[in-house]
C-alpha cells in the first residue's frame, strides 16, 4: 500500500479520536505515539484535501516500486486557501 494512502487513513483516524473524545487533542496523540505535534498536524492536514483528491489517493494501486505520490508534495496543496 502506498505510504500516502496509509498516512491519509491515519490522519482520518487521528481526527476521529479527537472528535469522539478518545483523546483531548493532537498534542495528546503526539505524546502517545511518540510523534511530534508538528508531524501529527501534517498527517491530519491530509484530511483537508478535496474529497476527489482523497479518493484518488485511496484508489492508488499497490505496487512494488516507489510511491507515486509523496506527502511532502501535497503539503503545498493543503496550504492553499480555498
């Protein structure tokens, strides 16, 4: 599975944990996972991508070669104002 697909799913999971009250905030997730707060925010920000982009990421084929899309390249897309 492409890494970007896993990160998007993880971002939705983190967001759901906060929304459902399982954790207090993203800083709490960072403490529990050993990630930095900045990294947790980067992962959760993938959930801000347009639905059609998220669908395309989730539909990426499983390949043995390198990932077709990298999370770093999507950070600029997430940062764009709507």
